[in-house]
C-alpha cells in the first residue's frame, strides 16, 4: 500500500500498535470509532489509512473539534491522532483544558521532536541544544515533557512509549480506549528526514537503538518534575486514575439543577 510517510518514519509502527489495541478489545472494524486529526505528518495517520469516519481539521484544533463531536455523539469512541507540533504547540491550550475537563477522549501524539512536514522547524518538544531549520545554532529553549504536562492537567490515564516498544504501546492504547475520561498516549517516533538529519540523530535504525536505551519507569513510581533530555526521557505510565468524566459531571450538574427547581 502507498503511504504519505517518508522512508523510515515511525508512524507506520504507531498505526500497527493502535490497530492491535483495537483488535485486542474485540473490534472487527472501526465502525464504533470516529477519528480527528489536525495538520502535520501524524495527522495523516487516520486518513487515508483507516476505513473509518474522520475529521481532518485545521492546524491545532483537533481536540476542539473532537470535544464537540464527543458531546454530540457520546456513544462514539472519539480518538485524536496527530503530531507534537499540532497538539502541543498551536493546539497546546486545547490539550491541557481537555485534560482538565477530563472529557472522554483518547489522544495519541506522534512525537518526533520537530515540525517534520513544514520544514523542520523547532517545536515544543525539541530538545535543548538541537539544531533545526529555525535554530541553526542550537535550540535555547527547554522542551515540554508532554506526558507529565497532561498528567498534571488532570487526565485519567497517561503513558509514553516509543516505536521501539510497539507491544507496550499497544497495551497502553488498549487501556486508554477502555478508560473513561481523558486519556493520552505519547508515542515517541523517529523522523530521519527532518529531525534525524538536522539534529544529527542518525537514520531510523540508529534512532530506534536510542529509543531502546531510554529508562522505563517502575509501576507506581512518583511523577516528579524533569526536563526531557536525549538520554533521560523516561517511558511508562504517568497517570492511572478514575476521576469523574466531563459528560458525567455535566449530567450530575444538570440533575442537581433540576432537583433545585
């Protein structure tokens, strides 16, 4: 099958992990799902690769569209799949407020540390010191730790894995799809064309070797503040709770209002 992705891109592995999670949940197709994406390489994952209903929206607005869709059609499994630039930069406010509301969405972020489709510009997850097309002397900024950010904002389930950990990622995606409330899977993905070349991270095989060396958190380990680094970006689960979901909270509120009247 033809693909829109560059040779060596990790998005194909993300697709396989997600579809494995769907299959493990017992779905024969994607008829009970609706997908929303923004603009960028990761946004091309749902369409044209999934035979499913998909909203391909404006840059950074995927979660806003998904929120409206979930409120209108709560019976659907609404899944947002997009990249770190789309979800965490121009869409960053939507990301943290959806987590704060704890609305029943699953968001999967393909994090390749750069704006891969639009010219290799620095992004919110680009490591300090990395060279990009807009930071030719090195990135002076600190990167977001997306998983800790979303966990702190109130999401019910948050996990981070890489394309070198497809089975672990599939298990976390399955948990995320089963869990009520806002769930977030950060999938660290290799981008040899934009990131690997500019940041001197190597080709896809070298980046996968790098990913395999990243530390994995122990179950229940405290989530302390860190700044992600090339060798110190930890993997695993960052939030695992069952707080009240947004639509249920709305129903409670209106139910109480009716009783007051």
